[in-house]
């Protein structure tokens, strides 16, 4: 592995010089950020951090700049989740594992205090459970417990049967960024039976800070207030618009539902997922919210 990292050295030789402005900016942001987690590390279970595998960073330079941004923001663990299935048939589990291990070596050599684990952002397909059983799809952190599920952006597809089949295989589905799905935006109540059946929900941090527009932000905040969300992740793709930064969204959520519940969504729940453990208890619902009696939660997986 060290030989692989040494082989990358020429391409990375200009990293520190080229990304000096990025490092200065993230240090300044980290100094300004409120410490609402009481130094509890953030965990990001959805981040396109590996270079050249999908629409995330194109180079190792950019990947390492993203890693520095994440570490400066207080993120201690990232699950690297390149796209799988759909338009990315070449992203095999072994390829993702290999690139993740290579990145961890580079981080360690450069003293960037970040742990990175292999995972995938998996496009929903009819034979997905069978592919998971055959080892063709990577679970989050490679723990064999949680599968991060991505719907097509334009439409909502029924997930009841898929979730049942995953459950029969001992797996828990996590629906990624439903607040950005056009079908869910039109009819957010489609999430009700999914969460009641044990599906977990992950919202994107930038949705809560307005990057994707008012409608998306309003729905993301509504889901947070109603106790539907189990974790917030960056879904970062680079060092500019979609960055591996959770701090501003954490502050926003802390104002909405209080510090203890916010720490659950940004630290404790994602940390449990990254270690392959069940998410304990039930999402905390704001006293300001009301969405009918269906929020009689069962223990989520």
C-alpha cells in the first residue's frame, strides 16, 4: 500500500501549495463554528470522496483538499460513497475498497486526522437485494448492515417491496436525500409508510442551508421538525458548492430542535451506522411539529 502511495507522490507534490487558500478558509470557518457537539466528532456517511469513480472529485489533489475541509469542520469519520449501479457499472466493491485503503494511507502520511471507510450510494434497481446477497453491492462502511439507497432525481419509485426484501436479508435501507427528489417534493407523505416500516432517512446538509433552493430547504426542515430524519450527511462532491462540511447545517438543526437531538443526527446515529450497529431509539420530534398520529415509531434498524 505504501508503494502505491509513493507512486502517487509526483501527482500530489503540488498539493499543499495549490490548496493553501482552501486550508486557510476552512481553518477560519472552523474557528468561527459554534461547538454544539461538545467536541463529539461528526460522522459523514454519504460523501463522494474518492477520485475518478463518479461525478465527485477528479483528482487526488481535490480529494485531499476535501479531506482537509472535512477534518477542519470537525468530521472524524467519512464513509466514502461513490455511485454504484445505474450509470456506474465499473464501481465494483473491490475497486471501492482498494481506493478507500489507498486514500487512508495518504491521509495518514499527511497527518490529516480523518478515518475513511468504504461504502456506496446505490441506485435503486429491481434486482438490488439479489446483488447485495451476491456481494456485488457495497453496504455502508462494508459492515453488511445498511444500504444507502438513491432514487432517480425526477420521480419517486415505490420502495416497500425492496425494503421488505432487504429486511429479510438482515439489511436496513437508508433513503438518501429524499427532500431533493421531485416526487417526494410533490407528495412528501410517501415517506410515512417507509419510516414506519423501519427505513432510515438521510438528509443532505446543504439542503438545510439553502443550496438547493427554498422548496428543498423547507421540506428538509419540515422532516427534521417532524422527527422523520435519522442522520444528516454532506453528499459532498468537491471543494466548492457541494463540500464536505456539516457545521453550518448542524447549527441550523440545533436551533430547530435543540442541541441533544442535533448531536444525534450529526454524530451519534451516523457513528452507529458506520460501525454497523442499529440506530437506537426513535427520531426526536420537535414539539412544534404535528403530522398526525402516524409518528408512533417502532425501533429503527
